[in-house]
C-alpha cells in the first residue's frame, strides 16, 4: 500500500503518542464521534463520521469521509458535509444515514440550528466526492405537533414495499425514549405515521432505556427484526442497546432487550449496514476515557470501533464478532500450549508482549473463583488491565482499577453478564490497540474499553487464576500491523 501525503503527515505528527491507535480508524487529527452514512457502493465501503475539524472536542460538526475496499485499510476523502451559515445545518451536520435512491447516493441527516435538529437531505452526482444539499432543507420542518418531545434527531431509512420509511430518535416527555416512524415516496416529503416503539424510563429490567433514544437503527436479521438505540438521559450518554422481536403492521414487538456492548459509552451511537455479500456489519464510536484537557493536549479524540459482524445468538440476543477481513493485519504469531494455572500468582507469558495485539485464548475455568488474562502489564504488575471471568458471579469483567497510574483516566470496571455452561470453556477474542481494547467472549458478549497506561514497559501479557485453579487450553497471539504503514 502506498502512503498518501496526509497519512505520512499523520504518522510523523503522532509518532510518539503512546495512546493513538494503529489499526483502528480515526481522522488525521481532531474530533470524531458517531459513524454515519455507512454504505457499500460499487465495491467500496464508505464510512462517514461526525467530525470537528476545529479541534479535539465536540463542536462545529462536519461529516468526515473515508473509503475502503476491505473494511480494514481506509483512505481519507474530503469532508463530505460542512455546516452552512443561514441554513438548517448552520450549527452542525449531525448524525444520519446514506441510501441508494435509484442510483443516486442520498444522505438524510440532522441539521443542527439553535439547539434543535431537523431532518435534512443531500445528494451526490460524482460518486460521493461532493454533496449538494436540498434547497428546501429541512425536509421535515418540525416534529409532530401533538407530541411533547424531550429531544428529536437521528435517522434510519429503509425501502419497504413501494415507499421509503424512516425512524427518528426522540424522547416523549414523562414516558421514555421513542422511535418515530415516517413514510415518504421521494425522501423529500415525509408523513408522520406514529411511534414505532416508546420506551418506559421508569422500567429498569432487563435494562433501563433512558429518557431519549439517539441514533436508532432498524433492520431484519435472520428472520427477526432488531432495533438498536443509544440510551440518553439529561445530556448523559449511557450505552447502546439492542431489542430483538417482530415487525408487523408498522409496529415493533420486542421480546429480547440487552446492552449491545458492556463498555457503556465506549461503544456508542452504533450504525449498521448490509454489504454486497448480505452481511450486516456494525461500527460504533469508541469514546475517550480521559479528560478534556488530555484530549486537547493530544490533538485527537474518538476512535471508530472495528467493524463487527452481526448475528443472532442461540439465546436470541444480538451477537457481534469482528469481521474476518481483520486477519489481514496479522503479523508475527505465537502459540502457547495448555498449562495449569494455579490460583495465586500471575503467569507472565514472555513470548507474548506488545500494545497492538490480537489474542485468541481458551481457558477452562473452575466452578468458582476467577480466571483470565492480563494485558498492558508492567513487569512489576503496578500497571495492568485484567480481563476476567468470574465463575461465581457469572460475569465477564474488564478490570481497569490498575490500568493506568494516571488517576485522571477512567478506572471503573466494565462488567457483562456471562454464564458458561458446564464444561464450556471461556473463549476470548481480544483486540488491543494501544489505548483501545475490544473484547469478545464466547460468541455472546462484547466489552469495549479505553486504557491509558503511563509506563513504556506496560506491554506484558499474563494469565491469572484467583480463588481456584484454572487451565489454559490454548492461546494464540498476533502482532497486528498498522493500517497506515507501507
Ligand atoms: N451525536 C450526534 C447526534 C447524536 C449524537 C451529534 C450521538 O446526532 O444524537 O454529534 O452521539
């Protein structure tokens, strides 16, 4: 791969930054948040994203744009949408989607003006390099009059029978989050039908869905329908959630509801699309876990998750797996054969070390106690991030209490429910990319996290059993190549 000029500049400028990921997508500098407009078009994957060219903070949101043929190596393209003074998006081009309108790439997004968001449209006639905004933006001038809304923005658009349908994210005052359903013949004139679904902010099980739903996404998956939302409440971003159920007569009947990823705001505002092979692929925004000042100092903020393949698990939940294309990043490989893991000390694996790793590990846990793997471990163990299965509590834990000696970075643990069947091994698929950690467990749960070790020698990998002996069945690790390297 030849390096373009921007990629070379980026490499030089951030060469000494120990936290900047090497194979996750992010812009050359400044701020990134939600993935937008995901579409597979003429053999190329297009990834748009919320982008602030003015600095590493949320503000003056544009649509950044990148393209890839393999979902792994990305090429930056010119900014796609710029806020335009005097128009419906003068304060920002917020999140939205791309659709194929009979051969014309068309974006539906939230124009932000005076603190309110309205649906806007833009088209491209040159293969998505430049975009023309609709002269009558916003194409939906106001929310439905009779609804009392907390917030109102974000879009998912699909073709069904002879019409276009759209959901907008919202919250109903005194009730909960909502996805509002619209219909259109031409994407430019929309009729409000009804809420597809309204949440209940007073209900806390199986999960709480907040007072407003950002970035709704709605699609068919293996004969069922899935609604994903991002749970918002009084300005706080909580987590992304999935609901699985049936879609009938323009209503949705969810039966299963769960957090999509247990890393909370580190997998937020996800959006998915169907590629030419019919795969449903999702990306999410990996929020920083360090303060605003540290983000300003570093010159960048926000990372795109790895692309993940969606399927339904045997428990009826939505399951995410990294796409197989990521194997192209694999470099030097080490295999560690089976060993017993006595309860107590961490077993350092000297052959496995680094901060850009893929690890596939299989462990046989005991019926009680905890076992797992440690990454970004300093030789004295003072810095370490522990990824543990707790057999008593039936939980998968990313323990960040010792991840960094910089106490200004997030230190809370991320916890996912995980019950292994008797004799079912713990299978972890781990992607470590400096400050980014994506953990997939047993084709069931995912935890995305951020860690900011301060020491240059926090590169070790170890095994750990606590309270009861466990056994390593096998461990394969690869050094992963940077996507920006020649
Ligand atoms: N980010 C966008 C909004 C969306 C939020 C603004 C979710 O459209 O609701 O940058 O992170």
